[in-house]
């Protein structure tokens, strides 16, 4: 949570790179503020997320997908830092970089909103019978079934724009595809195993992008 946000600066060695500072600080602030607000509303959610990787009831397919998500999360800032260090062409204009920053903040805000609203926002896909798992249909879940993933996808796509690195789209695409697959599998799991979710899915039709999917 400290090294990865500042990886572009560490790799490039260019400490006057304002976009990388904006990326790192936004990343850390979003993490700290979202967790603080979520813990204030749901005191047990941080314990759930902290121990999620050790949960025996996590879906086997999710354990296979998680390494790709973790790898992609690190590769995006790493490739951007290398791009800056070696000045690989092409590059983006300043307006595009600013759009990238706005997209990053919007993605963090949307994913944080989902985390704060959903007491069952675990780090792994599992039916949390030990915590009285129920369908959450308030907040951003009124418009899409997986707003946390939608916010993450937006931040992944916006990061290469902010860090002026078209090459960083390669890992961003990899992690985005993995996250879409995870969304589909998790949605199927919830339909089959979580009481009331099938009815909720009938009311809220779209998984990630209203009007599309």
C-alpha cells in the first residue's frame, strides 16, 4: 500500500513527475479514507478483508484468478515507470493526462462507495454464511450489481492516461479482462447460492455498465 502507489516514481527516478505524485497520493488517500469510513459503518469489514485470503470457503476459481489481478495491479505502475525512464513513444497530450486523473479519482470514488455501502465486500468470492450474508441493494447497487469492480476497471483504464504511458494499457487490458471474468463467475455464484440475489438481479439488470452489460 506504500510501495506500489509510488512505483512509477521509484522506477523512473523522476521525482518532479507531478502525474506520478498525483497517482500515488490519490491511491493512498482513497485507500485510507474508504477503509476508515467503511470500518466506521461496518466495524467487522476490515477483519473480513484482512483474513479473506485464508478463507477455506473461497471459490477455487477465484484463487486462480487472484494472482493475475495482483500481478496486473503491480505491472501497470511498473510499466508506466519504465516508460517514463526510457521515454518510449508515443505519448499523450496534457488534456488526455488530466482526463486520466479525473477518471482515476472517479474510479476510486465509485469503488469506495461500494465498499462503504456493502458490509459483505470481501477480498475473495465466498458466501459469508458466518456473517449473515444478505443481498445489498442500496447505494450504487441500485444501478449496477458490481459497482466495486466497475470503479476498479475505470481506475485501471485511466491510469495509463494519467501516467502518459500507452504501453501500460497492456497490463491494464490483462487485469480488466480478468476482472470481467471474475465478475461473471461471481455473479453466477451469487445467483445460485445467495438467497434473494436472483430476484435482485431481475430488478437490477446490469453487472458493470448500465445499458451494456
